[in-house]
């Protein structure tokens, strides 16, 4: 399949570079790039006889570097005459990428993540991969778990191919549950079951001040959209009425959902208090019975637990809608829209979702396969270190996983950064700490966000 270069006639101004594009935290330089020009004569096809070099910007170390080694090997089998070099990046990636894009020197392909998808697409930094995937006999895009693929999609266009099935899953300390005489989590648990059994854990032992020594839930991800927003969806709520351009954090169902979430702290007292320092991650230290995160934490948890406690993983408890609502978060690879070798850039990236690469990565514990065809084949689990034993929990939560709301205007921020992120976190913290009720706190969130929506209507 051949798709000609989209050209590299792009306009970057100093004002554009430093104009806020609002969805990435910690970035000092965000570019406002001109729209990509249409196909030009003399694109990739004209360069067919010239040596082709691809520069790939990635993070050093696992999982990104070894996964890209697998991609490179797969790519080189088909394109042995293309030279692939890795450029190791670190620090404020958004600033570095935008600066390089402004200078026209951004790598052909680069490491990305779900939080970058919207701002990079809005600023025309990333190449739309959709027309490349359509009709490509080597790629079955429908085999990718749709919710996972959705993390790399903006405005119906694929801006990033994700690396693995990174669904937020419940890590649990089996030893602590058993010591407390509680049931260990199972796939039929509701959040009520979670509360009842975690109350047995907080009753195990108390500190000198009367507070529990052990907690049912670590506070490490208390404000992450991927652990908070699933409650809103599970209760039938919403945070944005797109059709009417209204912020709806104070929607009754949303308020009920966030009140229920906050009750893990302020009513049932089973979650580790915000700000309580136990010398590190409470779950890793055996002080919290559960921890919500993605599959890539298997190695760190295994190392931390060692022989101190037994642990495993389970799908998230059922919400009132009867689903195991949960969020996601992943890294992936994108192509620079101003690159000189767009066809080859796509050819490199697509290896990430080739069944052979997904299987090799899974067997090396570099990810959980995001292709249904590979995930349904038990061979991907053969020989993997344990715990966890229940590896299918990472797969079984996929169909109930949800995507973040990404329709807020750039000036208003998003779940990841800016006004939306700051205002919902402030409200949620106030509710958890008992400083405000959910209705009042999230009405204030709406009052903060709505003027921005109005200004950008």
C-alpha cells in the first residue's frame, strides 16, 4: 500500500509555539502549527531509489525500548534497506517535541501517550494514520480492542497506535484479606462487597492515635481520571453536555457517583487518608489491601512484595449499571506529520499491532496483548512469572473500560491538565476530606468551567 507524503510546508511562529494548547501538564512550549498541506509531487514515491533513514524517539528502558527493538526487528525483515536509529528522549517531552516540530527536526516516529493525543492532533504534530490502516492487508484494525484503540483516536482519526492492553485493574494483597478473615476479591464483587470486606481489614489493628494501621484501598491513584470517571459512567452520570455546551459535573447522577466514591474515605473509612505518608506506596509496603493500576505494575509489585505477602489481580468491582467500569492509560507510537518518509513511518508503527510482535511482547512481560486474536490464545501467558496468577483479569476488564471525555475546548483543559483537571480534583478533595458536600463542590466545578465553554462556543 502506498500513500504519498502529505508534504512539509508548515508554518510555525514564535507566538504559535508559546500559545497555550491546554491539555498537557508541565509543558512550557506548545506549537500552533499550520494545517498540513495536501499531497505534493515528488513525495515518498520520488524518493524510492534514495537511501531511507528513520529516526525513532523513544524512552530508554523497559517497556518502551525493548518493545521498539521488537518493532525494529519486524520492520527490518520487510524493509532491510531502511536504516532505523533510536533517539533516546527524557524530561518534558511535549516541550521538546513542539520545539523540534517548529524547527522541522522532529523524529519521523516518536513515543507518545494518551495524554498527548489531543494536543498533538490539535496542533497538527501527529500524522493521521487512518488512511494508512484502511485497506492495509497486513493490519486488522478491528482486531484491536476498540476502547484501547480509542485512546489514540481524536476526531475520528488515529493519531497514535497503542502499545498494550492497559486497563486499570484491582491489585490485591491476598495475605491481608485472609489475615482479616475477609473474602478475597472475585469477579462478581460489587463495591458494597468491597466495602464490607475492606472494613474487616481496617479493623485488624490500630495505631496509637486510634487510626487503622491497614487500609482497604491505597490513595496512590485517588484523583486519576481512570479511577474517578468510571464511577460517573457506572452511575449514569455525565460531566459535559456537548450538544448544549454545558458543564455537567453537578448532574444528579454524577453527584451521586462521586459521593459514593468519596464515601470510601469519609463514611466507610476504608481508604488510606489523603496526605497520609507511610513511607512509600501503601500497597507495596503491605499497608493497603488494594491498589488500582494497569498491567505494567506487575513487575514493581512483584519486586516490592517479594516473600512478604501473596497478591493477585482481579477485575474492578461491579458498578450499579452492572459493569466492571474502569479506565485505561497507555503509551504508544505516533508519526510526525511533517516527516519526509511518511509511508515508512507508518510501516514502522504498524508493526506494534502485528500479532507476532504483540505475542513476543506479552511473553516477555512487556505488555498484555491488545489484539483480541492474541489475547484469546492462552499461549501468551505461558512461562510468565507469577504472581499474578489471574492474568485474564487484565483482559476481562477491557470491554467495560471507558474512554476519557476529550471534547472540552483546549483553553479549558482536559482530564489530564488545566482547568478541567484542576477544578474537579479540588472539588473531589474537598468532598473526600469532608469540607464540602458533593452537590456544592461540583456545582462550583461547573461554575469554573462554564465561562470557558461559553467563551469558546
